[in-house]
C-alpha cells in the first residue's frame, strides 16, 4: 500500500476501462494481489456505458493505493494519456481491463537487476483466446543493447503492458499515445520510448501478464480514410523518432493491415482498385519498403502482388473472398476457438 509519509510510489499502473464490467474485477483483484506493494493503481473510466464505474467505486474506492477517475469517452489512447498525466510513480506500466496478471507482475521487472534509468525493462506474457488456453509466449524479446535486432523485436511485440517506462523520460520527451492512431497506438508509444534508451533487460523466465486475445480483425477494419491516417501517423512518427535508423520492415505489418482493410470493407472491384492505387502511389513516391513484402512469406507476397504491377484478377478475387470470411469468423462468438486459432495462423 501507499507509504504513510505520502512519498510517491515506485510504480504507477495505468488501467483504462471502457465497458469492462465482465472482466474488471478479475483484472483489479489480480493487481491488488501483487507481492510487490510500493505501487499505485490509476483507474481511468473512459465514459463506460455499463456498470464498470459503479463496480470500481463500490469494490475499490476503499484502497489507499487506488486512484479512480472518470471522464467522457475519448478512446483508449486518450484514457491512457489521462492516466499517465495523473500518475505519481517513478516508473509506469499498463494493464488492460480484459486481462489479468500473476502476483509477481511488478516484482518480475526487478528480478534480474536493480532498476536503472537508462534501461527498458520487459517481462513475458501468456496469451490465448480464453483463460483456459493461456500459454507462455517464448523468445519474443531479448536482452541487450538497442541495436536494430532489438528494436525489431520491440516493434514486433510493441504492446505497452509488460513493459516499464520511466515517467520522467515520458514527460521530458513528450511521449504520449497518439490519439489519431486507433490501431497500433501502443506499438508507436513503445517505439518512441525506445528511441531514448540504451539497453533492454528482458526477464525471460517470468510470464506474469495474462493476455486474453479476443482477436477480432474488425477493430482495425475502418473506413479507408481512417485507415490511411492511422498508417501515415505511424510512418511519420517512426521516421521522426529514428531518422536514418528507420527500417521499412517496421511498417510492413501496418501496410498489410491497410490493404486487408480495403478487401474487408469494399466489395466492388472498382472501389478496391481506387484505394489500392492511393496506397501504391504513396509507397512508390515516399518509400521503397513495399519491396520488403516480396521477400517474406507467401502471405506477404500476395499483398505485394496486390500493390505492384503483378496484381492480377485471381489475386484480387481471392482476397475479396477470403478476407471478409476471416473478419466474419472472428466476429462470430459461436465459432469455436480452435477454428479461430487455425485461421489466425494464416491471417
């Protein structure tokens, strides 16, 4: 609990909540069961329309290390920024309201060494489509100096949970969640922070964060204009943060999502062609990174063909048929998890 002399806690945990009444108690209870006690939990109710706020106030207002805020709905990026602005800890980490943590979540950050301000601390996670299917995710990070390999690992696994951020560095460098980015805002936040650190320490023996992956492609399948803004914001800010160290591979995932969203939302061939031309013109004018796709796996090569002169009728028809089926499958709660898991491996 908070120290009696009103000294600031070592760690602040920021928890945004929007319509989380079904999972919020498991989440908060797991945080309050930590074996490390020098922390505060900053809960931000982001305009929930269900009973989330009532549950939070009733169950947790009595705890001295729990701060409860409520604001108008502004999205998860805005809610996290709101929480960071009100956090008092020297270090900051995050948790999502539909996840939960083991009792050693916070202590795992300090298991390998005493915390150093020049270092990015990362712990492992368990992931699954349900609580019963959670499994440790091995070898997704590494320890060492922040070379290109290290930055690539952080980019591939950029969620801000399971990572410890120095609050002073966030403030000094004005690192915030980009509210124009609706998908990948956490990855962008992580990469902007990584531009200012020298080394990473990964606790490869601890997997205390439990990520229930309700994988639903529809959450990043928006109108093309929003998708394009999302992509450009990530591209611009990554280049701004890393300059000559910028690697095109970091944008490949978001480029693929941008293209796939076209096939998920636009059913007429003429509309798809118009949107693809906009994307193609942008990457050809400003980047050469689309060529990276041509040297990856067969799934990436399909996207490459859709964006190059090799695009053909069969590829267009395949994506136009396959992508909507994928989106529908993951949005349908009646589809068994094992089918979704199989499809995700191909998605």
